[in-house]
């Protein structure tokens, strides 16, 4: 039993400080190991896992975003939403019944 109420408060304060230091050491020890950087890999954060990486069956937003990074299309749109060749070298519309003729 402590000799006085003041001694009890001091020992409780020391216990609290010791607990805080131990917790701080535990939580910040994970930050001491640097992660290894692989220059041949690409790392980014996504909100959810993609359902499918096959562009024919990409129905969710994450799949479509990743498919856009992985695959190239025949045509792509610029910032003004005009079509231009991505993999296609040229395209033309020879008559009103032919939408697009693409040369690869």
C-alpha cells in the first residue's frame, strides 16, 4: 500500500508513461524497415479487386481501368473525344454504308 495518495498518483503516472512508450515502440517499429523498390514493377492503389481482366467481359470499373492500362485498342479517343489510331495506322469512311475501314 502506498504511503500517501501522492505516491500512488506518481506510480500511476510512471506506469502510464511506460505503457505509452511500449505502445509507441510497438507501433513505430514497423516503419523502421524500408520496403524494397523493384524498378521493373508498377505499383498503384485500387479501390477493389477487378472481377475480370479479359476486356471482353470487363463489367466493373476497376476491370475497365486496368484493361485500359494493359491492352491497346485499334482506335482511341483524344481529349476532344475525336477518334485516332491506337494500333491502327489509318482509317477511312469510303461511303455512308461503311462506318470505318481500318488498316493495321
